[in-house]
């Protein structure tokens, strides 16, 4: 070393940003992925994004970073828990830190939209579904006609082999004709079907289409979704955790602020829905929920009463703009155009 002038150091083998390792992915190696996600969240935290905007970034950008690693490695639980924590905090607090209690549990959030969730993938379950492709590849490449489902790894085998066999056992119940890979009666395995199977059969909710129809703007639909879960932080709910709290409705000051009162019984809400009547039956009619909640927040935090005619006008403009935009793309909304323009 002295003669050549070389320095004793370490060389991290990476390819396309992913560590090259023959063994188990360690917690320290997974830190690179966590740091990349944190870097993105720090940048987005400076932007004024709605809940729906944050959910879209988690489902697309963060999930894309994660999927690159999860397709190759069995990620450690500590890394998966950290990624989940970052995403949960960013969704509800707008930063990497937990500044408020989540309105809805992460388990519910990770359900499909038809089941009342937000459609964000559960990172741990998705990792297993992705690695199951490797399980199928081992079966087809090395075992072929031998019984892969009844195979048990030796005690002195590698950690990775034991983990792959553990995932194999998870998917064993779905095999309809062992020793061949006919999973759920199909010769081809897809990650999406595997993920749904691991998540289990969940009851579909009757209101699933209301917040997520194409005519509903995403930030409006998100608030409607939270309302349908009965998880909006009204004063009645907050008073269970905060003593001596004023629970009167900030819009009418006549009754306790609950979901039913705020959106239906409140005189302010009645005026909104009264001016909103010409829009009943049109796509996007639930936009009123978002604006009543927004008017409530303006009254509560800025001590300013938003005039109901202005709110109704804003609702009409939002629905008009949305439907006219969608009609310009697909021309499917011609039935509503005349009615919209006459409002």
C-alpha cells in the first residue's frame, strides 16, 4: 500500500442505484431508499398541496422508488415500517413528521377504493406479491415437474432461501393442482392478483363510486371520502380529547358541530344546498360538501364568514369547468351541456 500509494477504503457495489448483494439486504443498505423518499418529501413539504395531491405523489412517485427495490429484494421490516411512517405522516401532516393524528387508519387507507380505502398499496404486502414472481420462476426454472409446494429448505440454507420458501408457503393455499404452478386456476401469475389475494376479501362499500367518479375533482372527492368514513375532525369529535372545548357550529352558532348538523341541519348549509338545487342530478353534485367544509374552516380559523352566494357561485363554476373540460376530451357529457349553460 505504501509503495503503490493506494488507500485502504470500501467500495459500495451499486447498479442503477440499487445495491448489489448476494445476501440479506441489511437495514443500513435500505437506508438509501429511505433517504431518497425523505428527500422527495422535504421538497414537497414546501408546496401547498391538498390531501389528494399528496396521496397521488405517494401512489406514483414514492411507490415507483419503492417498487424498484421491492421487485428485487425482500425488504427488511424496519425499512418497510419507516417508509410507511413517512408516507402516513406526509399524507396527513404534509411533512415527514407526525404533526397531527391521522383521520383514518393506514390499514383502511390501503384498501382499494371499492372497499372504502384510498387505493394506496400496503408496502409489506406488495413486497411479498412481487417476490412471489421469483417463487414462480424458481419453480419453472429448477424444479419443473417436481413438487415445489411440498419442498422444505434445509436448516443450513441461506436466509434468502428460507424467506422465499416462507413466501411460497403463503401462496400455497392458492395452488389448485400441485405440483404444477396453477395458482387460483391460472397458469400465469400476476402481481396485482397476488396482492389482492394477500389483502384478503374485504366487504365492498355501497358509496365507493361517490368520491371517485371522473367528474369529481380529486381534492373535493378526498373530503367527501373522509366524511363518508365519519372521520372529519368536527368539534363534537375533538371534544372527546380536548376538555372545555367550544362545540358550537362556527357557521350558525346554534347547535353542536356534528357531521349531520354541519352538512344538513345547519342554516348555512341549507342555504348552500338551496342555491345548489339546480345542480342536483348533475355529475359532481357533491362538490358542495367540500365547500361547506372549507367555509367552516374559514369561519373557525380566520373568523370570517364566507357569504353563501359566493360559495354557491364558486360551486357552480367548479362543476361547469370540470364537465366542460371532460366533454372536450371525450364528448360524453352532451346531455348536461345545455343544462349547465342555463344555470
